[in-house]
């Protein structure tokens, strides 16, 4: 019996930015190129999303209220 498996998984990108228009633009551009994008609006939710499923890449805004990109 042959197992059905994927040799190359779709790269997963976690995008964190407090500006909705930036997230929408970035997610759209990356999805068009075949990436899986998980947009989140702040650092706290970004940490939760990364813990739930480790991304291949994190793109984040450095200047955000509450928790900046360095934190």
C-alpha cells in the first residue's frame, strides 16, 4: 500500500504587524507566491501563534504598542 505524503511542505510565515493594511498587503503578496501566511495584529498573539505551531519564518513590525518587535 502506497502512503500519500508531501515531500515539501508549504513554507509557513508568521506576519506580525499592528497596522491592518500592512498585514493585508503582505499576506496577499506572499500567498500569491505560494506561502502559507498567518497574520496577527500584535506581539502577544504572535507569541501564542508561534507556540501553537512553529513557523518557518517570522516577519514582524519593530514599532508596535504594548510589545515591540524586539521584545
